[in-house]
C-alpha cells in the first residue's frame, strides 16, 4: 500500500507521453477462481484496453494471506494473459535474459536467445529465486511462460533496464 500513489502517478505520467492512460487493477486468487468474478475481471480489462487505458495489475496484498497468494507477479501476469487471451506476455527482469546458469555465480554461463516454453531443461537452468528484490527469480518466469503458452500466448523475457525496451518490443524488435 505504501508508495502505490507515487507509482501510479509515475505510470500515468510516462504513459500519457504516448497517448495512453493507466488504471490500477488489484486482483486476488479468488477473482480468477470464481467464474462470475473471472468474467467481471475479463470484461473490465478488455474495456480498459479498448479505451487505450493500460491496466497496471498487481495482487491485492492487503486482503490475501499466504495460503491464497499468487506468490509472484510472473504467475499473475501469465494468468492475466490467459484471462484476456493476449498474444504476448512480456516479463521484465533484472537480468539480461535467461542464461544456462546464474551469470552472477557462473561467469561462463551462456545467454539463451530463444527457447521453447515447457522444455524441462529451461526449468533446470533457471534454478530458484535469484533476485534480492523480487520473490520469483528466473524459474517463475519460465513457469509463467509455460502457463501462458498453454493458452497460445508467446512470452518475451527481457531486461527491464534496457533503454526503451517496451517501445522496441512493440515495434517488433
């Protein structure tokens, strides 16, 4: 809850430069598990996007407990991609992408440029949680890509610090 207002203002400020607006949408596991709430969430998200409003989606941490948490935003992103039948799920990370091993511990690790969701070798390479900031690590990103692929969405895992990364991806780079 702390800091959300400033974050929302930053999203709105950045998006308005591109003719877009933002809306914060807080979801819980119950919103996607109950059919009526699922359909309401879907309708809301599709309506927002039809009006050039980018939904900024996060788990509603104030009303969930550990037993019913999504657990990470990668999983939530994949579920929302499925919800709105997205073509592509973009997951940003603090790493330059997927490597054959953790490059912070193994300097010889090789960059994986392209991979197939569901490949068990990817899950082995991704390991566990790796970031000091997030809960997920690369493994949750790989599992989210697998989940998104189940509904036909491709997934791009990109370095969040790459200049203009989202604009470049939208342009087809």
